[in-house]
C-alpha cells in the first residue's frame, strides 16, 4: 500500500512539472496549426496556469519529502 501512495505522489508531481513546462512554453507541438492553437490557449491562461503548477509542484514535493522522512524514522 505504501508503494501505491508513492506512485500517486510521483505521478501528480510529474503532472505539476509538465504543467509548468507547458505554461512557460517549453513544450511545443509538432504540427504548426495545432501549435498556434496551443500557443493562443497558453497565453490566455499563462499567469494562472503557472501559479497553479508551481503550487502543485511545491505541495506534492513537500508531501513526498514528508512521506519519505516518516518512513525513514
């Protein structure tokens, strides 16, 4: 059961990192038409998406660190 909670925390930490990379424009589409749509959507949500992704990264990283430290003691 512990392994499942680690997987859960790591998956959501990865989603937060992906959202941050997406919101800062580091992840791009290969299709130019799709890339234009994604860029328009990203620019409309950029401040909120960046803030929420950073909050998600901090929360799940802290949760993972606390979880590991509890299991080590």
